[in-house]
């Protein structure tokens, strides 16, 4: 009878951790896409607002309107920069999640290799046992045939 793989529980645990790591990659990618979309929306709004400034300025504007436009554009510039920094962080989180998955995958592969070796040894052990039983049976048959 083959012995059970002694690290089966650890293999299952490693597989569960790998699956959780894969889920976290998906979460990180979704977050990164949301941040990227927000960044693009703010940049688009800033471009539209600059165009509005150009259009309004070409028709003439008062100094306080000009200052209001400039202040709001400065706020939009800050928002774009903040979103760009947030995007860099989100991209780093995706890479970290991918690296964590790769590490979990290595753990699974190591346990799977141990399991394959175990199964091979158990198969060899079983083959030797069967051969021994066949040899014993043949020996018994041979002895019975001589008596």
C-alpha cells in the first residue's frame, strides 16, 4: 500500500495562496486601470479648460477672469500631478502583486516536484513488492511441483 504524500496539506495551502495572489493581481490591475482613467479624465478636462481660456481670452477678458482661469488651471495641474503619482504607485502595486504570485507559484512547483518524487518512489516500492510477491508465488509453485 502506497504511503500518502506527507506534504499534501502544504501543497494545498500553497495552491490556495497562489490563487489568492492571482486574485490580488486582478484587484491591483483594476485599481490601476481606474487610476489611469481618472488621470486621463483630469488631463482631458484640463485641455478643455485651457481651450476655453484661449477662446475667452481671444474675445477679451478682465484681469480677475484671467486670474480665476489661471488659479483653476494651477489646481488642475496639481490634480494631474497627484494622479500621475497615484498611477506610478498603482503600477508598482501591480508589479508587487505579480512578484508575489511568482513566489507562490515557485512554492507550488516545489511541492509538486516533491509529490512527483514521492509518487515515483512509491511506484517503485510497489513494483518491488509485487515482484517479490510474484517471486514468492513462483517459488512456492516450484516447490509444490517437486514434492
